[in-house]
């Protein structure tokens, strides 16, 4: 059939990749399938057809041919540790794991995924699906210790790069993978590794593969990152409605959710409406991908301080907490600052002055009206990406991000 979307599966010879590639081939009424593998042996493993390309994801030039003419990308590549030779289970102890040269997580899960995302952007890909792993909120997770590879750290770094790329994405952080039949369990989605604390932390590979395919079909799956687990077989109704499954996952690219997170809880309805209108406008601006236009800034007040999202920390998704006025160039007298800090401004709205490219915020609390002007260091899109990263992928190993995440949670739940 004409005009069917072409989907490239990378890591197509892996255990999950094979299933996704096979499902795409079986769904020839919906998709045109292509595969990318690392070796000729991998190509033969999945049938050796002409639509399977050979390339090394750590070498950007070698994978470009596979990306020509594709509409969607499913990334299933991953560094794979191997048991160190010489382990004797009869002597007790634990086996050691190593990664082959050139196949460490930093090279495969970070540089390799980055190369794929970059190639997809050049090709004009409309949707990227990535399969990652649960456990990324725990820096001491056993997977990070395998071969000293910090594999979950590098996977999360690649996920953030994808979220920052501007290309619609779906990030599926699968639980423990089972080589069992798919389609017979109720699937569960979660956030921040919450499923790891339950008996629903595993999921069949076949179900992960099906979620990848379904994510390509539903708008509800776009711009979302979620954990994926399943209930034990036979304990509940198997998942069939994937639109409903994806709809359970929240995304800060939704104006409605953004307003729900940040709307004021006080009784001043006119002020709340103005606040919500600004948020709606900010989200619409972000959707236009105006990454290079400084159109707004997100400030919030906590413990007599103003905390500002810092562009320099964007790749790590941090909320920075600089000294007041040091990074935003606030023009106000020390006296006014003293009033601001110790009498306290409750909330203040932001207005953008297009001609001067400055923000102006009016504070009407206390004894002194106050107008502040400052340049905008970042864009709305960067703010939304950073905030979503803090909600989706907090990294406890990063003190600055953890601090920002906690303050952000306080902001989200505070009441006026």
C-alpha cells in the first residue's frame, strides 16, 4: 500500500528487537518495516532481508543509510555485559561482569543513542520510541554496578537528550523482562520506579514489543516517559485498550495538566484565571518549538528566595538555585530587595516586553509596589523540558537536581 509509515527498529537482532521487527512485518497493512543490526550474523538471525541494514551506532556515518526515508524510529539498542571468564560457581561468590571494548554503556547507551537521535532528526522522523529500564532513580541500583558501567545513568542521559531534541517521543522504562507469552497480562504504567516496590515489576518482552508498536499508533503516547510492569498472569484482565493505557501517563506538554500542577489555590479567581492564561500561552509557545526565542521565564519563591531554572544545567535537567539576582540580572535597589525578602511577595505575574526583550513583574504586596525588569536567560520550551525531566527522571545522585526536584514538588503542592 502507498504512503504507509516506514519504521526503523535498531537493535533488531536483540531478544526484544526481534519481536518488534517481526510484529512490524506482520503489520504490513500499517507499517513498512526496516531493521538495523550490528553484524551480518545479526542480519541472518532475523531473516537476512534487504530491509535490514548493518551499522555500528557508535559510528554515526555507518548508520545513516538505514535512516533514509523513515518516519518513525524504535530504539532497542543497549550495552550488554558479559560474565568475566574464570568464574567457578562451585567455589561460591558472585560472578564479575565486563563490557567488551567499544561496547561500554557510555558508548552504546549514550553516544550510540545520541547518534540515532541526531540521524532521526536529519531524516525528519516524526516519532521516536525508546525502550529503557526502570531503576534509574537509584544510583546504587545493581545494574549500574555491572562492569562499573553505570548503564542506567547513561540511558537516562540519552533519554533527556531525546526529550530536549524537539522530536515527539515515547520513553518506555521496562521492568524485569520475561521470556513469556505476551497479551495475557494486565499492563501497568508508573513513574519514578514506584513499580519496583511491588510484585508488578516484571513484564514479558512480547508485551514491551507490543507497547512499542501501539505507541506508534496513538497520539496519547507522545511526549511521555513511563515505567512499564504487569500483573501476574491470570490475576486480572489482559490489557487490550492501549489508548487508555497511554492516557494514564501524564505529560507536562498538556496545558490542562500544566495548569493542574501550577494553578493557584487561593480565592482570587481573576488572578487565577490570568495565571492559567499565562500557562496556556507558555505551553502553546513551547509547542511551536521556539527554542531560540526567549519568551518567558519560570520563577518561583521558596524560603524568601527566588529560584530560577538555569540553562547551563539543562542537559542534566537540574533546577538551579542561584543567589537572588546573580544570574537573572535583576535591577532593583538593595532596599527594595530587603523589603522583598523580609516582608515577602506572595505571587507575582510575568509580562513579556517584546521590544526590550525583558520581563517585567509587578509585586503589589507589602507597603511598596515593586516593578522588576530582567533579561530572559532561557525559553519556555527549555523550561517545560526541564520540569518534565524533574518529574520523570529525578537523579538522586545529582545533588543540584535532587534539591531542585524537592523544591519543585513543594511548589506543585503548596496552597495559597
